[in-house]
C-alpha cells in the first residue's frame, strides 16, 4: 500500500508538471519570443522538384517545409471522387524583410495528366514588407465538370515569386490538407446577389485587453467587442473569431495616435481576414501620420455554402462556418519615424445575423462548424495552442487517474485475498478480516 501512495504522488506530480508546461505556449508568444508559432502537430516534409518524387500529404494533417527564392515544390494528395479538398500554404518569411509588389506564393492543384484543377495566390501587394501570407488550392466536386473529378493521385505545386531587390532568405511553409464532408441533400447552387453592407453600430462595453498570437495556431479568440492590444513595428498579431452559418463579420482596426512625430507612412498597418481552411478573404491597409487612423475590411456576405459558386474570390471564401482569422501587421518603417516601441492597436468586431443549421453535412463537419466549446474559447481568449495543451493535460489527468485507480483496486484485491486466507487458517470461530491491516 505504500507503493500505491507513492504511485499516486508520482501521478499527481506528473499532472502538475504538465499543467505548468501547458501554460508555456501562451507565455512564449505573448512575450514575443517566437516570430511564428507553427502548429504543434506539424510534421516535417520535403517538397520535391518533380511529381514523381513528391511526398504524400494526408487529409487532416499539417506539415512544415521551407522554400527558396523563386523555388518550386511538389507534393502529392490522394483524393476520392466524393469530397471537396483543400490544400493551404502559409508562407512564413522572416519579419521586417523587403518585398516587392508582385512577391508572394502560388498554390496549384493538378491532376495526373497535368491539367490544373484550381489555384490560389497570395502577395504582399503595395505593403512592401514581409509577413505571413496564406493561399489555398481546391478540388471541388462538380457533376457538371468532367475534369479533376476522378479518384486518384493529384499534385500540389507551391511556387514562390521574389524580385531581385527582395529579401532572399528562405521562407518557412505551413501546409494543411483538409477535406470537406459531403452534403446529406443537394443545396442551392446560386450565390447570393446582395447582402447587408452597411457597417453596424460600434460594439458596446468599451475596450478589453486581449493579447494577439503569433500564428494561426496561436491566434487569440475574440467575440463581438472592442479589443485592445499593442503591436511592434514589423510584428504580426493573429486573432480568431467563430462565425457560424448565416452570420456576418465586420471588423475595423485603429492605430492610436503617437506622442512624437508626424511623418507620413504609407501602408503602415495591414489588416487581413482568412477563412477556416486558411483561404484568404480580403485585406486593407492604412496610411499613418501620427494621428489615430482607422481602416475597415470590406463587408463580406453572411457565411453560406452557396457563396462558393460566386466568381469573386472574397465572396467565395465565405463558404463555410468555423474559425475566421484576423491578422494585423505593423510596417517596420514605422520604427524609423516613430521609434520601435509598441503602438496601441484597437480591433472592433461585430458579428451580425442569427446562426442557422447550415447545409447539413454527412458526419462530423470537423473545422467547418462552430461548437459551444468554440464559443467558450472565443469568450475566454483561448488560442488553438492553448486548447491543445488543455486537451493534453486532461488526457494525462485521465491516464493518471486510471493508473492510480488500477493500482488501488489491485491493492484492495490483495487485502481481500489475504483476509480470506487468514479466515481459512484461523477457522470458523474467527471472523474474516476484509479491511486493510491495522498498521495502516
């Protein structure tokens, strides 16, 4: 029984240790120790120069790789003939580097005959400095389309474009392969022609402090409200907002006034919106001259399955429910005019519309849904990394509890067996002893 007590102490010590470790991811990105926090489940993969040698990306998995300046990398995905599929790529340059207007990445999906099924692009645009950017390619099941519908091997091509004057260092890549469940019944195939576009009243309640994360994985949860943070020149902060079917998001960012300087900085702040599959929706920039300045994302339609049938890429990206991601990047040029200290950033988020049941997926919708746990995580500011850490902690708690319980049951079984043996040896005149020894 002393062993049982020792085992219990060891189990509880392990749980306590893991609980302490579980707080580290949040502490790390809050302190700015890591420029980009990759998904903890990401596996290393090496892109190939030909389709023949390409490594397979499995559905639901996340991968890490790097790409050189003007580099090209192939990967393989095996698709069935029933599910929509998405392969997203987050390009992760070192922050603060120089980027020309056309610099960026292109993600293409090709079938075995070399035909291009779909492609997506992400560029730094007029904001000529490096920051994480994301794009995806998709294979959509379409009975009216004869290409890219058959099951089999498909190939993902990731291409990086950089001008000669751009920063030449390798970029990191975070690659994700997702499949979307099929529908129980066919839904609408016509995209909506119009939707509410008037900005709603600013959220009430005043500003609340919320520290942004350093990646999609570490993005801090937000609900409707006004959120305050501080952002350094060259830094990108990530946030995530659960948007359900039928709901619409409006977002603005305000860069606070400076106590010193009045020099004009073009594209001083970039605010971006990306969807649950890491597909880009839209972005906006603002010019800063020392006075407070505000930008607003273009109003997008409510989240609906039929948005995918719209030719406009921003509307099409609002195609499923789940976590939508806001990211804000402050230009490194701000430091030259206003110093390298953090500047005040305010995000105002409105979520309008009643949530509905959506299109009706067959089986688990995975990331393409909003759950009660998601709503709780958004309200508390929890990131994906913190959710994973909490889940891991609870699993260890459960394992430790089961382990200690098994040892305890074995100990009780041993007492019972010993008592029965003593009863047999002592004879019927002595009552059997089923409790633990008196020494305990």
